[in-house]
């Protein structure tokens, strides 16, 4: 990253104390929400955007956690007018397709005990959500981890199916419990997704405005920053890996816009305190030992080749799709309601629209009565924008 005016680094590392270690560093020097550093980064971002030889620069992040930080800390209020920071398909709950939800609902209605993350409870399927099935008497448990779902199975004789969602980070946790010899009454219904293939889809969409990507630091902790090099080579678009504190996001944006300005497509790791070039090899080994990538539909986006993660044949014994006859046909199917037809979650996740472009946002569609999946999850763009409403939590 280039220097700020006066020759000072725009994101200087914390100063070491007399002993040269963390013990000698003050709390302020380790603070990633420092207002002075934030102002310096905001000024650097304004300057760099102004140096781009066109009216607007559009970049995309593909992580709900980035959007939470941007909204919560009011980062959009200090972005230059010529910079668009778009949230892409970075919410795994939002892109879980209706047929996947239907499978979980059908299992629950068949008497199987379904355990899942809280955000998945209200995601609409074709006919019902898991919350609807629960209201009708189905047994649906909210868990906070894959291991908690395993413990639920150990404490009962019931069949327990873990409806597993999330990107690489949570998929690794699911793989770990599968490899740890769970009880015989435990199985997994995988709705896990893999981010790199959908970046390819977005980059190839007609009329795409995306000139650079801010990649999620926690996923890159697993995969490593080098994962994005083939994408950069193929599309000529820079990728910057960034963390989630306000200064992480701002520093990542400065670096990304610099790469766009200089027409310098490459991968830069701006989260070195957690991310390495090669990532966590042990976690990768577990992930790919249990899962295989396969093509599948992402809600509102498209069919994404290699975008879904499914259990390998060796783990058919814990694959709910193989253990059970999932009678999705038993669900009464109907035509989409006018509200559902008016939902633009797909365009929002593809970066073509924002929540404010949706006629339902904040009116017919609210977190209490979500019409689309983007209003359901804590990582969904609509839920985040509805929660913070443009007012930063400072």
C-alpha cells in the first residue's frame, strides 16, 4: 500500500514496547478502531479514488461479516462519492436454494429431528420454512455448532440430521465432526457452499461493474490467499484479502482501489495476522477428505459449477440424502405469491441492486416477516441495512 500525505504509512503497524513484544504495546496501539487512523485511511481512500481516470470505481466484497462492519461502523458515510462498495453473494443462508430448504422441511415433517443454525430457521422454502414445520409440531433444534448437533444426537435415541450451512469455515467444522466418528443416529444434510466458483460467475455476468474484490479474511485463513491467484490471472481483476475491524476494511479498500488505479491485477493479503499464502493445510485436508465440490443452484444467482459441497461416497453412512428417503413431493407446492415474485434478493446478491431498490424493503419485508432470504440472516444485506438504517453504531 502506498504512503499517505507526509510520507506516513496509511496503516502503520502497532509500535513495539521496550521488550520488542506485545506485552510492551499499549491497548490503543493494538486498537483496530482508532479514529485518527480511520480518518487517515479515509483521506487516503478519497485521494486514491480521485486518481482513478474515470468517474466511478465499483468493487465488491463477498462476505456478510464485511457488510456488518461497513454498516455498523458507518463506513459508507465516509466513502468517497466516486466509490461503490457492493455486497455480493457473501451470505450462505441467503444463497441456500429453496429445494435444499425443502429437503430439511420434508425430513422434519417425516419425524426426523433436524438441528440447524438459528439463521436457517426462517429461510423460506418452496412451501414452508423450518420454523413453519416446527409450528406444525416437527422437531427442529437450533444449535450453535456442528459439535453441538453431535451432542444432541448422543443424548437421544432419535435420528438427528444436522442441516449444515455456511462457507469454507463452517464446512471445516462439519468435516471435523464427521471424521470424529459421530453416533450412529447422526447424519448431515449439507447445504455448504464454496465461494471461489461464485466469484467466477459474478465476474462473467454481462454488464458487471465489479473492478476488484475484497475477499473474506476468515475463509482465507482456511484456504490461504494464494487460492485467488488463478481467478486474478483468468479475469485480470485484483483481489485483496481483508479482516473485519473498521481499519481492516478501510485499509483493504485503499489497497484495492490502488490496484484498480494502477491496472495491477494481483492478490494482496491485508490480513497477515491471520492469513498466510497457503492457509491452514490441516483444515484443508479435513475439508476435502469429507466433501467434494459439485454444481448446484444458488438462490437468486445461478447454477454455480463446483459451488456446492456434498459428502463424498466414503461418508455415505452420515449423508442424510442417502440414509433417508426424503419425500419432498409430500410438500404441497403452489405458485409464488406476488410478494415473492417482487423480491429482488437475487439482484442484490449479484451486486446489480441494493435493498433500497426493492419496493418491499422495510414495508412488506421486515426481519419479523421476511419475504426473501436476504432479510432473514444476520449476514443478509437487507437484514443488515434494516438493522442499522445508515446510522452507525459508534
